[in-house]
């Protein structure tokens, strides 16, 4: 057991002691895996440190499972079994297979980058879902298939395009450039040894150093290609952070491209949701809470707020399972507390998660 700073606590760590608010309300029980939603609540009370069990005990996929009675009727299950999802999956798999072929022949055989077919595939994905909301729900569920670099790149491309649409970008050519930023952001990884890329468990400092070269490798690969400069910059800058805490150069906000800033967010979003697969579906409010725990100066807030707000709002009307196993429907989302919506419970009463800091959303059902 050790006592550590709340800012350093990762969701999934097991609490060694229960957490109690200044008013005596139990916010989390000892022996449970802490969630990002609980960590957000705790920060409101000014609690600075927490006792957790050894780091090795942390649960990486700490998501909760809905009780068996919900299996087969969850939101996730409905999406996964819909004809719309089957179609989406076909277009998606085609796109990631094509991306793999194109990148492979570009890197090894010096062939050109053929983006037209790829963009056609992405346009097919979007034709049916012009608002992007349906796409985001399907993106959460496609994670169950597998997560190679190519799948991840297609995810980041699709999510970046949706984010661009939400930000009000209407010009199709601009949206195509943003989509390409996502498709090629990790192209440098094709030059990283396979055993490092696929290693399970933590990387050694040496391996981490190799991995951290991928933005520069990607930029170099693309440097002579006749494509929009923003695509090359996204490959170079997607791990830079506005506050200078990123890599490879530790650039600050004025030196990072606008599209690179979008990809920085969608890349992290995809990585977060890829970790969060469980049979009852992924709880988007937990992902939102994880973003909200980050220092505000880290990401472009204009992009992040629009992105998270749209995701949260798209769940209004969705059934949720709360931490005490009660059920309800998301009724209202406040822009100031996106991960703590107002829930109408099965008995007709309302529960405001902004006030009930001892509760959180376990799953969308
Ligand atoms: Fe990357
Ligand atoms: Fe990435």
C-alpha cells in the first residue's frame, strides 16, 4: 500500500482505503478499482492524495461488467447485431486492408501514395451517417475486432473527420485533408521493429526511445510526397502537446498545426477506447472523464470541448447502469460537467450526477 498524489493515480488502481468526502459521504470503497469519473469527483473536494494497493495490482481493463441480465439487450449488443453495423464493418475492414497495402508498397517498393481509393472508402463509410453521431457509436463497438496500427489509423481518420464536421468545417476538400492526416499520422510506425510495436507489457527505455522516433520517421517518409503539408505535419506533430509536454520537440501551441492538434485528441481518444472493451459495451462518460482529468493547457480546448460535448450529447436518451446497479436514462447533459449527466431513474425520480459524487455511470445499456 502506498499514498500517492491524485494527479498520478490511473483509473484501474485498487483503493487501499475508502474515500470519504469532507461531509462524511463515502465516495469510493476500499478494494475497488477507481474510475476516472470518481477521480474527477474527488478533485472537486480538494483531496490531494489517496492510498492505493501496489501498482501491479492495478486492473488495466478496469471496466465494469453489466450483470448478466443485461447481456443481449445492451446498446452495444443492438449496434453489433444491426445490419447498419455489418455494412459499416465491411467498408471499414476494406479501408484498413487497403491502407495496409498502400503503406506497405509505399514504404518497401517506393510506389506512390494512392489516396483516392482510400478516400472513396472513407466516403462510403460516411454516406449513410452524415451527422457523425451514429459513426461514433459504431466506432466504439468496432474496437472489439482487433487493433493493429492500420485499424487504429483508420479509426483516427474517421474520428478526425467527424470532429472536423462538428467543428464546422464544411469544405469537403478540407475534410479530406484532415482525414488523410489521420490515415497517415502513424506511418512512421511502419519503420519500427515489429516486436517493439506488438510487445505486450511495458517497453524498456531503449524500446521506448525507438518508438518515440515514429513521428520523425513518418515526416521523413512523407517529405517528398506531393500531398498537403498539413498531412506531413500531423505525422510529425501528433504527439506534441499545447503546453510543451509532448514529443519529439516539445513544441507549444503556437507552433503546432491546427490539424495536428485535432489528430492529437482523436489519437488519444482512440487509444483510450481501444483499452476499454468489455462485453456490455464501452462507457463514453468514463472516456470523457479521462480527458477532463488532464490539465486544460495540454490540448486545444476549442477542439476538445466541441468533441467531448458532441459525444456526451449523443447519449441523451440512452439507458445507463449506475454504480449502485440502479438503472435510468440520460436526460440532460450540462456543458460544464459533461461526464456527470442528469439521469431519470426507473422509478421516475431524477438523479443529478453532478451532486451525487458518490455515484458514477458503469455502463450504457
Ligand atoms: Fe503516433
Ligand atoms: Fe496513433
